């Protein structure tokens, strides 16, 4: 629960209202793990790790906290604690002949970190609303075959990322890693299940987190505390969870059906 100050060494604009903050540290973490970031006087929020060396997080402007982050400059200091949670099982993924990576929007951030850790054939599917929300395409292309789709057709095919997967011949006995909006996670997993065992589909799940240590229960999902039991789960675990793909909870614990 101890915070560590990190200095911002570089800020990169990745897309429309999306920035990467790189720090003067290297972090020992697995892809899919997260850190809690504190801006004194504002709030604290969880962010997936998008770079290990140097340590970095990638942020989309969404509200007051991320807007406060966007006001920071190189040389400023943030406070972080972590890493927390269970990341993607890199060793298990590397035991497969190939891995399919499916990312939606800002959800591609931890997947880029993962792709660079894999030592097998990687095929990536990236989706977003428009071209200026596709991030890290170059990182994925350096690793392996990459397909891009946008809802408005401004980059790659026109449609959603599940449209790409339906057209692609997924190899059986492979593994997959998925991250993005929850409805996309649910739909993607159902498609992949036609080819892959549910236990070989790994999903990074987002929930409202206050403590990051499994103490407050705000991130509960079907009996799991996402911050400590996840955020990465297998589809075998989540497919029997009523919450998954159907609703989330707001900061007060109220069910929200828009996911």
C-alpha cells in the first residue's frame, strides 16, 4: 500500500484524447497487471501497464481525474503503488503454437506489452471507433500479422473487431488474449469458443476499483474480486458469471446495464 514517486520523462500523444506517460523507472510486472496512480488533491485510479522499460501507462481522457493527468508536463511527479493483480499467463501462452490477440480501443494498451513478451506466432486484431483511436499498431505489426478495423471505416475495414474474427480462420488448439469494452469481450469470447477451449481464452476485465488490494469489494464480479482474482481471467471462469457481459457497478455499487 506504499506509494512511490515517479517522474514523468516523456509524454506521447497516441491518438485523439489518448496519451502515454513514461516514467524514470523500470517496473517488474506481467502484462495485464495494473498500478494505482495517485494525483494528490484529486483522486486515485487504476491503470494497466503499457510499457515495462521504461515503465509507462496509457490514458484516455474520460473525466476529472484523467483531465488532471492531461494537464501534467514532463518533469512533473506522480505517485504510484503496485503492480497488482494477475496478468496474462505468458508462459502458458508461449506453450501454444500461436496466440490470437484481440483489442478494442484503449484496451489494446496492455496487449501491446503482452505481444512483445510472446515468443510464438502472434496474430492481432485491433478495433476502435475511428483511426485516431487505434493505438500501438506499429508495436503489434513488429511482432506479427495484424488486422485493423474501425467503426467508421477511417482505418482498415469498416465494422467492429468481432467482424474481423468471424472472417478469419482461427486455428484450433491455439490460445487467445482479449481486452477492451466488456460487451466486446463477451461477444469475442463466444466466437473464439467455436475454435478454442474456454480455458485457453484469457480476458482482461475492467471493474470500478477503489483499493486495488481486495479489501473494499467495489470490484466484485460474480464472487470474484477483480483486483486480486483478476483482472485477467479465463473465459472458462467468466462464462458462468451472470455479471459478465450484462452489467457493471458504479462507485456506489449500483448496477449499470450500459457496459
